[in-house]
């Protein structure tokens, strides 16, 4: 029996409950760090030192982190299933496939919550505007590519939008894959690794909690190492015989045209370079992290026009 969207949504309820529990724990951690003055977010934006006022922003951050964690799990399960095989695991392949699908649905919900809460914070903050203008400004800043015009967000927000706008159709197309064939579906599904990469890139650029070269940023880099390793294994030993890499030549199974071989060899080289780069970044600490700015002077801080992340001077 082929899985349906309705059955997978029902099966995703425990997974989603766990994700919301993780989100609540992350929110509590972000709240306590902001309240104690150790939050990297307030180092970037000192005016946001009151978690009671900016709780929606913190909740948006928490949903963003749980979305990244669940997308990591989704990609790991997908690479495990499409590689040489999960080996001797205590669960069946069918169970892994079900977890892969439910984690994908949960990831989409978490990404949507992350974006909607960011928009809600913008609506709350732009109190000087009328309601119609506030709603349009928040919607455009959050969901219209190229509209957000402040600091790092001019690059990071469109990258995050790209991850969201690709993740939803790619996740839902599984349930109608019979309409366009398994080969086309598999080719489209491979883009999920690119979607995950966009999510990580968005986090590194715009996640204020990992802006600085400290342990949260190093931990985020290290989290990518098993993804890169599994991707290497997947490219070297794919589960499907027809996808195995072999130099073009007569009589070699799975070889395909020279162009296809070149693309697969290029992907293997990129995955190997990514794994080496992640190790180097984690080992040396030179991973693009910024230097934490000095604390602001005592006294009230001027309020900006919007809770946009600006580059520190």
C-alpha cells in the first residue's frame, strides 16, 4: 500500500510533538540568555535586551533552530536510505522511510512557523504604521524575495525564502510522484540536499546566535560533517545499480553518457571538498565567525526603525 499524505500527517503527530518540545526548550534557553545578558542576539541588537517584549522574535529563532535540526535528520535518513543500505539497525527500512517522510512534513511546518513568527514580530514592532501598511510591510519583508533591505538580511532572507519555497513542493510532490514518473521524481528529490544547504547558509548568515566564532558556530559546522560523509558514501555506493559511478566505456553497467558521469564525478569532488572544508573550519576556528563587539555604554539605547539585523560597526 502506497503511503498517502493523510496517513503520513497522522503518523507525524508524535514527531511534531517532539519538535515542539525541542522548540520550547530552545526558546527557554534563548530567553534565559537574553535575560542574563549573555545572548549573542543582544550583542548584535542591544535594543532587544527585553525578552518579554521580543518574545515572538525569540520564538521565531527557536522554530528556526528546530527546523534546521529536523531538516538535518530528514537529510541524514534520506542519504542513509539511498546509499549502500542502513546495515544492522534495530528498525526496518520501512520504518526509516516512514520517519523520513514524517520528519519532512514536520520540517515544513517548523519552517513555516519560523517565517510567520518573524512576520508577526515585524507587525508588532512597526507600530507607527497603520494596520494595512504594517501587514504589507511584514509580509513583503518576510516572503517577497529582494524586499528586505537591511544589512545581512538582504542576502540571508532570500536564501531562507529559497529554502522554504523549495522544501514545500519537493516534500509534497512525493505524494503525486506517480503522475510524472519515478525517474523525474528521483531527480527532483535530489534537490533536497541543496535545500538543506540553503537552510544552513541562511543560519550561518542570519542566525545571530552563531554569528561569532564561538562554540555554537563550531557546533553547527561539526553537525554538517556526518551529512558530508553520508553524501560521499551515497555518491560512491548508491543503492541503485544504475547510479553507480564508472568511467564511460563499453560494457560497463551503470556508466551512462559521459556528461552524466562527469556530473556525478563533479558531485563527488564537491562533497569531498565540503567534508575537508568542514573539518578545517572546525579544527582551525576560521569559519567566518565575527568578533563579538564590546558591550554598549550604560543608559537607554535608541530604538531602531525596525528589528532588522544590521552589520555591527
